[in-house]
C-alpha cells in the first residue's frame, strides 16, 4: 500500500464539469424554469443546458449514489452536481434526454422539484443518527415534514420560495438562524454535573469560560464546578466542552419553531429568524405536533402573502403583532428577548397595531 | 453480523412520498454490519428519545489534526458494530460538481472500509462519510489520496479553517460575478496547512457566492462571506423588456413596485434605472434575466463575522470591504485573510469566533490591525451613544 499523499487539496472542479459547462464557462446568458424541477440555462453561444433537480434524503447509501450515477451515465454523459441544499442536479446537455430521465426518476420514486416558488430540500443536521449533543433527531423530523409538504416541492404554487432548515441543537451545524421556517431542537433544563469524574475529563477554566451567561463557577472543594441555575439558558456549550455536565434530558428536550429569516439580498436584505413557537414536544417517530405547526405556518403565509412576498416580507408588511393574531400562536414571555442585545428588539415608538 | 432487530418506529419513516433515510440505512445494512447496528441503535434512540453516541474521541490520520471526527456508541455491548463509528470529511470539488467515476471510486472505497452511508453533503460542504472503525481510517486515506484519477483529500474539522465552499458559479449560472469555483479551489489549496492542522482559537469558515442572491448562505454561515457584486450600471436590453411585457409579465407589480430603492420606472415602452440609487439587490435581474444583466465592473463584497449562536449568539457577516476586484492570484484577498487570522489568533480566546472578538475589542482595533479605512458602507447608521475611544496620538499627551 502506498503512503497517503497529504495536502493535495480537493479534486479539480474542471475535471468534474460536463463539456457544455467547460465550453460555456462564464458565458451563460439567462435561464428559465421550464417546469417544476427543470431549468434550462442558455448561453451566448446558443448552447442549452438542462438541469433536473431532485430531492434527496441527504443521508444516502452508496447504493443510492451508484443508482444516480447510472442515471447520470445514461442521460448526462456521466456528470451531476449537488446544490447547497443537498438536492441532486442532473446536468443534461441533450434536450431529448430530459423526458426519459424524468420518467426514470419517477419510476424510482425520486421526486423532482425544488425550483422557483417552492420548498427545496430541508437543510439539516445529524440528530440521533450520528451526533453526540442533539436535543432531538434531524432526519426523522425532516422526512415527516417533507412528506406533509410534498406538493410544495413538486409544484411552484407558493407565493415565493420557502426555505426550511433544521438544527438538532443550539450549536446549529445547520445554521438555521436565517430561514423562512427554522426547526430547532432545544434543551430546557440545567446540565447535571458528574462531580466524581469532571476533573478527570475536563479543564475547569475552559469549562467556566465556555458559558455565555457566566453561570458556571469553579467548586475547588469538589475539584469540580457549580452551575447557577437561574443564569443557565441551556445552550449546551459547556456540554460540548465537557461530557461531565450532561445536558441531554429526554423528559424535557423539545423542539422550537422560528420564522421570517432569509439570506438573499433580493428586495429586503438578510435577516434572522425570530421565535414563533418556543416549545413543541419531541414525539418520534413522526413528530405530529411539529409537522402540524410547520404546515400551518406555510399555509397561513401562502394564503395571506402577496405574490413574490417571502415569509419575512409578509411579516414586515403586516407586523409581528398581526402575525401572532393571524397564525393564532400565543405570544409568551419566551418571545421577549433576554439575552445579549435584547434591547435592540424592544419597541420604541407609539406606532403599533391592535 | 448482529442479528437483524425489528425497527417498528423507524419503519414508520419509510412511509410517505419523500425519500427515506431509513430506507437508505436499510440498503446499506444489507451488506454492512455497522449500518445494521446503526439501525438498531437508532430505533432505541426513537424509543427513549435520546442519542446514543458518546461524547468526543480523538482519532485521525497521520500528519493531520482534523478531517476525522471520532464517534463511539455508549451502548457497545448491545451494538458492537457501531462501537466505533467515525466520520470522515472529504474535501468536495468546488461547486459540488462530480463525474460519476469520482463518485463511484468513493463508493467502492466506502464499501471496503466503511458503513456504506454518506451525507451528500455536510453543512460545511464536505462529502461526509459516516461510520468506520479506527483501524480503517489510515488505509482508507492511503487509498483515497492515491487514486490514479481524482484523488481526494480530507476536509477540515476542529479549530481550523473549515473546508471552503462556493455556489455553482460561472460553470452553470449567468449571475456569477466572480469565478467562485476557481476562487474556492485556489483558496482551499493556498491554505491547506490551516485546513488540516488545527491551531486556532476556534473554527474559521469561508463561503463564496457569485452574486448577492447568496445561494451558499455565506452571510449567515461563514466568518468570511465573499459575495460577487458590481459597481457600474445594470445593462438593459429594452427589446427584451418589451418582449416580457408583451407576454403578459406584470412589470409594474413584480419588478418596479418591488424595487427596494424605488430606482426603477417603466413608461410603457422604456425601462429606466437610476443606477446611482441602486443597491444591487438582484431582484429585477432575477425576475427578468433575459432583459437585465449586472454591469461589467465586477468584484466582490467581503463580509466578516457570520456564525451560528454558540458562543455569544448568532451573528450575520458585516460589510468589511465593500468592493474588491477578485482575479487570480487573488493576492489582495489572501493578504487580508492572513492579517485577519493573525489578529484573531493573537487576541482570541478559546472558542471565540472572529466576529465575537471584533465585538469584544472593538471594530476600530480590528480595522487598524488589518489596515482598513472606516467607510460608511460598513454601518447601517453611525453610533448613537457618546461613549467612544480616542487613540493616544489623537489627543495631547502630558
């Protein structure tokens, strides 16, 4: 066996491009969505590249990869790509191959969609499948939500695009904090300290420094730490630093829902998602309360937004007080910020709505 | 192989029209004892509502400090084949373009050395391979890095430069105002050492979008967000505008009225744009890409400080360089990154991202350290409070 070659860097993207992309690199003129899930990019040279976008569970087996490779070999000259939201994109340079590819995808039950005014793949994290700090599962909730919202993936009948993301804890490997709808696993109780083992496994100064609210202080007598319970906001950062402060609590870990975030600069600029529902129970295997809440939010928005209005734009137009009224969601003390920069979210005008 | 256990809860997730990850695990489980035990352990997680992965565990390959994430089951006696179930991050090609040969090679090696399960892709962008044993890490890497065609390297993990990622770029998108795929490849190669050998206070991420639509969510998900933009006038093809309208396109409702700066007007025949007041949001170009195109004076806006909530709360990137020309060899950008990292490395506390450090020490200190002049594009509004610092040389010293 040869020795590993280190620091060789990624494969060269140019070796991964279909000839049509190489020939028209930087020359694309415009694109159109021919039908849900199918794009055509037209070059200044007149060349046309068809993209067929398909949904993926993101966690995929090598059997699935080989299957989509077979399709790419048959219809795309052996080339495909993935999107930033983990959809599969087949890059088709022969128009005649589009329909047969769509037919084979349909036969294999791989859905096509996610273009224009639709929901695309839900960006998500590992959850119980492979993560060591999750407050909930990820793939299971995503699968349950997408089953329910399936028609909004395969059609483009929403007022605008809708981006849903899920993170299974506040670490947010999925960076869900700027999504139209974010599903976020939360802890709700103070970590339990294993005083016996803490000093063997963890650095106490690092641990105390890891707390954003200074709730952790050393306990020299026990060679351990204490947590001031009324300061702890259950972020779990201490647990990431030290396994002897166990924050996972199956009786209390839960799911929260956030709305009105976006990334794109298009029209109104990027903004954070805001808390809509502070608590929903963690109910595997299908999380009915979470699915119902997300569906409700999508449908209330779809029924009330003007054409082209994303969730954030709709809420900005009608106001947050109307958002809570129209959605029927209770407004609680959890909705009023009490962390860093909380005051930037307090209202300083008499202009508000009843 | 461990005897196949019944998974009634997970089986529920094979119902419904969306592709099922449970079906994927079952497919892998047909040939892989570790995928089989993953299924069993996950079923147990669904029963008792908690994960069953132990906290931490350092594993890796020779010469590297990152790229592999240790994962151990906390109930190995029940599920011995996932006693170790480590993650390998492979550095994806720019823009997530693949030929099938490259992907099939990975599948073959992962069949030989791993569980047969993958993520395409992880949140930072890597091609993620889920689940292998410690003794397989080095042989896998020896083989994957020696593939005759399309060898792969590891991505980043730990307190290092995380694998840079970028959008589809000029290979497939007409909106790409910078060569995102080339820039991503170039930066990744330039900074291999930072990517593979964790030596910083915490992680640092670079994400590159070709235009202000920001398809890779760089503003929210990276310490250094690079977004293509332009400085001159939007190019209008009036004939094509008229063609849109003739086809029944509601130019007033969908474009003119939705312009955030109200810098556009349509008189029924000509479209006019007051470019000096345009903030290049892309909306009109997105809606009428046959008729409108960005200008020719192209470059990128660099934003700094974006991150998820841990530690001090979520932050979005702040404009730090409103416009930079970005052409190979990208010297100006590389010099800026080096200076910013050096300042952060010198001053940052453990697990403090660069945005948090800038907030703690003040933007003025960062600007001085990296030699940038303050400009109004950096702020929404100037400060409203009268408590501000002066540099010693700005006042009379006794």
